[in-house]
C-alpha cells in the first residue's frame, strides 16, 4: 500500500467536510493531525484518513444508523 500525503483540498474532497469543520474536529481530538511539510504547508497521510473514515462508518453502523 502506497502511503500518499494528501493536501487540504484533497482531504476536504475525500471526507466531504469544510476546512473549518476539519480544523474544529482536530481541535476536539476527533480527526487525525496533519504532518508539517514545510513552513506553511501541511498534509495528511492517506492511511490515517482511510482509518478515520473506516472508524466513523463502523461507529455509525454500531449505533444502527447506516
């Protein structure tokens, strides 16, 4: 499995949430933190996002809300 680094616009597209929602969830500890790529650039490991999405789907299914 290739471990790509996704930039913010790719993350927003993949998870369907806005920038502000993503950063609020990071602040709350409910979303993976990005890695620093440069002075003003961050990215997320694709594997971390896939795991986060999988866990979100699993938790919704456990509550019976597919």
